[in-house]
C-alpha cells in the first residue's frame, strides 16, 4: 500500500473526528485535553493507518502498550473506575510481555518454540492499535458524553468508529492502493531473505510449514512496506543444521530493488503458479568461464557424467555437459559446515537444429542464471548427409555424429581398454565409408573384421601385391590378416600402405586449390602391433618401417588417403601417426601415458573423466565431430547389429 493513500486516509479520518469534536464542544480544546480524542482518534488513526498498517511486531506492541499506559493518565482521577484499572493491567501486560519476547527471540517466528509463537501471536491480536484504542475510544466517549445525555454526538462518534472499524479503513486504504498497483500473483509469506549473494542470488530461510517439492517455484521478494523488490525462482531447499534454507535466483529486479540494502526485513512470498516440469538445480557460480560452467547442487540430487544442463543466454539456451563433480564444504558462521556438490560442465554450445549440432558460444554464462537439466526432448534431429551418426549425448536426445570425409582425410583414432567397444565402433564407421563409396583396407590381426564384415563381401588380400588389383576392381572392402607376415607386422603394414599410395598417386590428378575427397581408408586394428612406438619395436629395422608408414599417411592426405587407428595402448603406438589423428574417440582408458596424451586434445577435466567413463561411452574431440568442443557420447547400441551374420556361427577359414 502506498504511503500517500495511507496519509490521505489519515487526514480524512482526522478531519471527520475534529469536525465532530468541534461541533460537539464548540472549540478545539478537546484536542489536547480529552482522553477519548487523544486515545481513540489520534492513536487509533495514526498507529493503525500510518505506523502499523499490516501487522504489529513485538516492538510495535511494546510501543502500543506504552502509549496506552501514558494516555490512561489523561483520565481525571475521579473517573478512574474499575474499567480504568483493567485497561492499566492490559497495557502493562503488553509492555512486559512484548519486552520479554523481544529479549528472547533471536530467530524468525516460525522457527521459534510453540510457547513463543503463541504469546507473540496473542500479543499481536490484543496489542493491535485497533484493539486497544477502540476500547479506549468507546470508553472515552461514554465517559465524556454519557449516553443518552448527548445522543447526537455519541451517535456521530460511534458512527465514525463503526466506519473506521467495521469498514476497516486500513483495509479500504489497502484495497484502494492495490487497485492502482500491478497485480501480484502471490499467496502466503513463506520465508525471509537472510542475505544477498551478489549479484543475483538471495539466500533465504524457509518456513518449516511449507510443503516439500517447492523447488522451481516462482517467488517474490517483498520489502517491509509490502512492496515488491524482485522476482525469482527458488532453486534450492534443504535442511542445514536444523534450519530449512534455500536459495533464490533473482529473475527480475523491481524498481524498489535498491531498498534491500536498507537492512529492513525482506519476506519471501511463494506464487501459486505451478512449478515447471523441468526444475532448476542450481545457479551459475564462481569459477565458470567461457568453456566451463560451475554450479553447486543439493547433495540429494542425482546427476550423471555426460548429462546435459542448460542455461539461458539472452533468448536462447546454452548447453553444457557435466564432466566432473566433487563434494564442496562451506563453513557456516557458527563454525559448523555445510556440504554441497560442486559440478563442472563443459560447454556444448547453442543447439543448431538445421545442422543437428552445437554452435560454440563465445562468452561466459551469466552469473546467477538458473541451471536446468535438459533431456533435449524436442531436439531429436537426423544428421545432415555426409555425416555418420555415432551415438547421442548420455540421457538425452542430442545426436552426435561425425563428418565421414574429415574422419579419413584428417585421420581418426579409437582409443580405449579392451572390451570398451572400439572394434564395434570401427565396424560401424567402416560400413559408413563403404556406403559413401570410399574404399577401405583393413589390416586386421584379430580376424574379427573378417567375420563381422562378411555381409560387405570383403576381398581377402594375402600380400601387398594384391592391393593394385583390388583397387582397380569394384570391391570396396579388403582385409589382410597377416597370415604369413614373416618380416614382421610393421613391414607388412608399410608395404600395404605403400602400395595404396602408389596406386593413388598414379590414379589421382591433383588440381591446385582443390581438395581431393577421401578415397581410401586404411584401418589399423591393434595399431600398437602394426605401428609400434620406437621403444616398443620387436626388431630394430621395424623403426624404419613405422617411419615409412607414417610418411605415407602424412603425404597420402593430398590423394584422399587416411587411416582409422584402433588401439588399447596409446603409449605403445607411434606418436608420429597418432599425432596426425585429428579426430579422437577416447573410450575408457587407465594408462597414464594415454591420459597425458589425451589431455593435450581435450584439456584437464575431460581427460580425468576418461578413466571413469561407463561402457560404450566415449569422449569425441576433433575436426570431424559435430561439436566444436569435446563431447561425451553414448555410442549407439550395436549389440544386435551384426547378430544375424551367419559367418559368426560358422567361423570363416579363408585368409
Ligand atoms: N556400442 C555397443 N553397444 C552394445 N554392445 C557393445 C557395443 N560395443 C561393443 N559392445 C559389446 O562389447 C563387446 C566388446 O566390444 P569390442 O570388441 O568392440 O571391444 P574392443 O574395444 O574392440 O576390445 P578389444 O580391445 O579387446 O578388441 C562386444 O562383443 C559387444 O558385445
Ligand atoms: Mg577390438
């Protein structure tokens, strides 16, 4: 209610009572000497309209009691009858009781004991200005004018009182005021603000009587005069050291926002608006940067590595993927501690629906903005042509795919411990290459490719000399299984690569400024045996063979030649080739050299996540990826993909 309405109402009420008094007594002396006027009119009107229009706190009740006691002394001694003594006792009780309550209370009322709550509420009822001073006023006018001696005056004053009380002038003033105010969708007071964390988070203490499941509700922060300071969303509700505490992310500041600094009480009012289905779990916190979102959540909330959260950025959503979490402990003012989970999420970016991929965001998430879990329900989209779907972001619908051309021309590595799903992912990529008209030569020690890729009619290649004939033919897939590699695997590998390179050189016409599209992919399964690191070779000449293979891979790019490197042991594979792999699928790995190597590609936080990745989950990074930044993906479920392959039941014997 606006101050101006209350003041207007006060002047109108005072004018009425002065007019009646003047008419009854013929002058204005009553205004200084008559108990009925002092006690009833001045205090009733002033206190209930100006000082305590809403409700009376303990301190107000104390003042009301003291004022009541002092005004009783205006009553001439001859008129101090039994009722006077009752009033005296009433005022004295209010003074003493509210003084004790003020001394005892240290917390908000809803947190206090039942007894304190009872007495405080009782005092508020019987210590309201309307209660005490109505009684005084009525008693005063009867003493002064004595019914029916001065019937008209008494009737007029009673009429005034009736209008003031029954029509309830403070409420009328409030109603008039609310008519001109913006409508507020607020229900009941539910807590108080205990602190503002700059710039947009309010810490609140919540009423124990509130229901569960209020996280996500819209709230209003109300100043003492019942004016709205801000709107917000409650995103945390938990018990800390026996108190129900919460945090509010402020979504809109009112014109009175600056008044929160005056130190007055700010109440929290919960709106009736239904909670949105996606609940906020935290707010953007310190430590966030352009690529990284940091927020703290209630330890009871369960999330998963790889899960997607979103933050509003202007009028779009910026997506982030959870990569790390740790328990954080903050020290409370009284020396106790409170725990929360500090979550770190890597940036995915803005969702570009037409390309079914993420566009990077070049700025930090807005401090204090709400963080909401996203399942990406409405984003399901198929990747554009030329791209191969490899999976989706865990617990979401966001597809993850790679550019088929880039995986070959810029080389790709699949790294992970045994059983992590490398070969299955390789079969899937190989099928995509064949589908795109690209030739694939698999150098396979495991026999797995021969068995699983039977439906693609692979051409068996016994020696490197068979390569040219195969490349001249129509068959897109060829597999060599090292049955008689007497000079060692690295030599055979380099020979095969060499033959491929020769053929491409002869059959490709280079044009300045035109990139040759991918033509041939060499798959190096168990690459640590085919292209070992120099300190892992079986015999010294292997070093030269590995270097020869590396040179071919490096030069082959010009002619559309690339490789798909698959290994369990990053440490044992030559870095001269691994370093040329621009796209990396990192599945679960434990070896330190591997993690050190991957750290350079994806940064500290992602590389730490590699050792705890769930099964068939990978971190994809590099040129071919649909995400400009590293992305954790759940690889498509291939369990039944090659199940109906008849050769799997009857092992092949051909080499
Ligand atoms: N995407 C997937 N979805 C479901 N199951 C999978 C998937 N990938 C692999 N598997 C299962 O895990 C098993 C091991 O996978 P795979 O052979 O690809 O592992 P690997 O990483 O190549 O292991 P190794 O290093 O020993 O060759 C498969 O036999 C299959 O049952
Ligand atoms: Mg394998």
